[in-house]
């Protein structure tokens, strides 16, 4: 189901992230239950997440909107696709955008940065995050396509 249709049919039940994400992955549309990472310029927890079975989930990364370091690159996006993640939404930057475009996973981010992150083990997993005017909780249902990102408490398809 398209995000526009979800908003038309379930307007009172959906939350729309009020950010202009760019599409980078080999898939534009994706959906699934949410798992989160909150970390600033350190993708250690992101690596932990994508190394685990995704089970059709969407990884939402709150990188505090930083464009100074890329929270994922082609290796982590490839690992996420290999392990069954449906998509990744990054409130921040990614790198290796040409390679990520060939990987069968949805990836949305604010933009790109060639610099990798620190690897200090900082950050938190599966915590509530907030950006783009919405709160995002682990277990929420996320639907993304070329028109935006919509969240709901449950799967509305």
C-alpha cells in the first residue's frame, strides 16, 4: 500500500515524518516493524543490529541529523539485505551511495557524506527516538515509498 493511500484511509492513525528524505537503496518502497538505533557519529550499534536477523524489520537510525559522518555504507547495507532487513531510515548521512543503489534494500537518508563514523561502541538500541515531528518506538509499523515515511502503532495494510 502506498503512503498516500495510508494517509487517505487512516489519517487519524498515522504519523508522517516531516523530513525530505532522499532514496538511495535498490528498493524505493518498503515496510515493516521498527527497530531503532540512537547514536551520534558512531555506527557501532548499527553494525550490531544489521548483523542480526532482520525478520522483515526496518532499522530506524537517529543520527541526530548529522551530515558530518555517514551512519551506513555499502557494507552495512549489504549485510542488512543479506540478513533480511526490509529497509533502513537514517536521520543523518550515508556513504557509498552508488553501491547502495544496487543492493536490494530500501534506504532513506538526509544525504551523503564520504567520512565514516567513529567506532567507540556508543549509542543505544531499541529505544524511543524522535525526529521529523514524530516519536518512533520499537515495534511501530513503518511504511516508506517515493512520497515519504509513515508510521503507525500497528500494520494498517
